[in-house]
C-alpha cells in the first residue's frame, strides 16, 4: 500500500468493470459499471486512476492512442501518453479535482513522434465524493488548436491594424495619444524635451468637394509616404483628424522645432501627387508645442499644439507657429475647451431643452406661432442661454447633436401640450450652418415627425442669412429636401449679410425675419424704415411672409404695422418660456391694454 497523501484516500476498490474493451489492472467497483460501459464505447482515450494519479485501467481507445500494454498494473500516470508527461501537470490536475471536484478542458501538450500534440483532459471522481477512483478522458484537439492559433495571429494583426489609419499607415488618434503619454513619461525620467507639431491641411475639404474623396485619400496616402521618407523611425506620426497630422519629435527643444517645421513646409511645396490626371497641391498650417515648456501631459501638449496651429491659420496659412500662451485667442479657445466635458455630459443626459417665444400676427393681435430656442438645463435647474455654450458647441462639433435633441423635445411638446396649448400653432426651429453638412438630418427630422404624428407644414426651419451665404449650393439642396418632405423654410436675421432679394428666388423661403438691429431702431432711423418697407413689398410679390424680431416696445410695433410687416416677435409680444403659449391673443392686443385696434 502506498503512502497516503494528506487528505486523499488511496484505497483501491475491489470490484471490476466488466466487459470487453477494458485492460484490467486492479478490480473496480460494480457501482462504476455504468460509467465503465460509457468509457468502453467512447472513441476518446479513457483511463481510471487512483487518488495519487496511478493507473488502474484503460479502455481500447487509450491503448490505441499509445498506452503500452506493459504499463498495465499500477503504472505511474506520468509515463502514460497521451495525458501528461511531467509531475507538475499531474499534480495540477489532481489539485483541480480536489478543489473543484471536476476538471474540464484541461489543456495538456505532448510531444510524440508526429510532433507536438494538444489534448483536452476532462476528469471527475468515479463515485461522487470519493477520490478512490478517478475517470479521465482525453481528446486530441491539435487541429482545432492550430486553427485557434491561426485565428489568434489574425486577430493580433487586426488589432495592430486597428491602431493604424488605413490610408496613411500612421497611428490613429487614440494610439498616438497613448504614445505621446508614453514618451512624456520617458522624457520626464530623463529630463529631456519633446516637440509636437500639429499640422492641418489647408483647403482639404474643398479638395474633397471638388474632386471627390478619392482625391483626398490619394493625397493623404502620398503624404504618408513622403513623411515616412523625410523623418527618422524614432519620430511618431499620427493621423489625429480627417485632415490633421501629429508628429512627435523626441529630444527636440524649442530652438530645434523651427528646423523641423521648415522641412515640413518644404515637403508640402514639393508634394504634388496626381489624381485622374489632375495635380493635387495643398499647403499646411502648423502649430508646435514643447514639453515641458508649454505642457506636462499628453492632453495639454496636443491641445497647445492645436491652438498654435489655429494661430498659424489666422496669420495666413502655409506657415507654422510655436505656441504662445499669452495669445488672446489661446485664452479664448482654452476657455471654450473647458466647456467641452460640460456639453458632452449635458448631451448624454439630454439636458438641452427648448423654450418657446410667441410670434403674433400684427394685423389681428393673435398668437400664431412660436420660435423654438435652445437652452441648457444646468444640474441645479437653471436654464443657460446659448451665449453660455454656443461658441464652444460650434467650435468642437456639438451643434448638430444639440439641435437634434431640441427638435425632438420640441416635437414632444407639440404632442404632450396639445390639449392646453393654442390649436394649430405653427413652430419655427433654428438650424445651425453646420447642420446643412449632415446628409442624414432631413430624413431623421421627417421620421421623428411621422412617428409623433406631426404635420410637416406646421414646422418651419430657420437659418441665418450669414450661414446661408457660406455655402449657398449646399443650403439649396438641404432646404429643397426639407420642403419636399412638407416642411417650411425661413431666412433669419435678414439685413446683416448682403441682404439681396436674390436669395428669396434661389431658396424655397416661406418667411423672412428682419434682424433686430434694424427693427429696434425703426422709430428713429429712417434708413431702416426704407429698407424694411422695400423688402416687405418684394416679399409680398413673392408670397413670402415678413417677421420683425426684437420688438420690445409699442412704438416699434406701431412702425411695423405702418410698414405692413406681417408678424412680430420680441419681449413686448412675449418672453421665451418652457411651455407653449395657451392664450390665443397677445397681451398687448387684449382690450384691457387699450393700445390695439385690429386692421380693417
């Protein structure tokens, strides 16, 4: 009898598994007959071992797998292929059985005449709660493992590719940020400087719009080749935006960054790839920031270089600028960037909400519409005006997300407040110029209206005159798509741009709003009256309604009536409120006010 290990019974049972196919060594219990018969039929090698891992019996499949008949008896399992070949593996399996009562898909690697083989071993006590006899099976998964290893290699390659931009081959923004952080940590230990250049391709958007994105991709691909040829392997290059590249120069102080930037500017002068027979020539604006002079973290360094790049653009493009922390624009952009997280959280929590300012028909004094204005509901319940978030939202690309939230909430208000608000109230909603670059927005707006049962003709979308002037062709396409879905379109803040009535012919305008800078001075400025009167006549001839905004007094309202303006909006008409108006007649037009007489 062998020495008993601590806590492990080694009594060898006396009954024997019956039936052909077992290579008997020592009798095993009749209670194990059902397990024994299953083992007999199994195509997998199966053995019975005792609590110390010594062999009790094997089935035919185990013999065929390479168990020599000479090992019959109490042979040490350590000598038994294909299960395991060393003491460590045996003890690991037995320990798993003692603690978990079962071992599943226990991987064992064996080297035989055919090379390395991989087996999954499953084992459990023959009798529940007893370790006198353990039944163990092995399955050859060598081929499956080979497939897994191949897949693993493929996944590793895909992971490596996911760190790279597919067009330029540079690191993507996330990986570039990681590498900048790593380089800063290393440089901090060695007390050495780092230079980061952030370059933005001038007029890259125009290239894509005029020749297609294929031209832009071709230019970026050739730029990638040129930058790799120009700079050493130790310099890290990343594509940090659609037309933005970041280059990290280790051990480069402020005095050395100029030479790097000059080489980049010269590279762009020489770079002239072709696309469909046309030469592609672009310049770049570059900003440089130095660690630790300008920043001590990756975020700060990339931010400082980005601001310097914008400084270079303001000074005329195709040049570079080293970060200047005293620049007024730097401080302004820094203040705007500090709002980014606030805006991002507010979008996620859907805290951008509409307020509604009434619009009255001047002839009748009746409230006929509302303008929807965006507000940010702060965590304390205060409603912040656009002056507190709009600049940052526009600069960092949040405007369209905010507008979507406000549109959805405005539609919800039309439905939820239907029973207590003015019936058939029209609603105007402001859009930003960047909204017209979103090709999916019209379809999303139309879908929201259909889902909520809102008639499109009740909704008018407004864009400012100056925003329309920036890309009149794009605005035409967008507004025509809106009108095709049944919505209406208005030109807002008219009078502060070029103020040409030609836009009334080129755009599907249903109404025009005079900018409040004209309206508020109507009682005293005769030139403003002449302008408004002339545009009113033009709009009447084109079937376009006119609206005066910024109406803050009865005197202004009286002049608008005199000039035959159709509608009025402003604090004298009503304040912007979270609820839709419930009273059909404006305060100033009610009999008690004594100041209104309907026209006609």
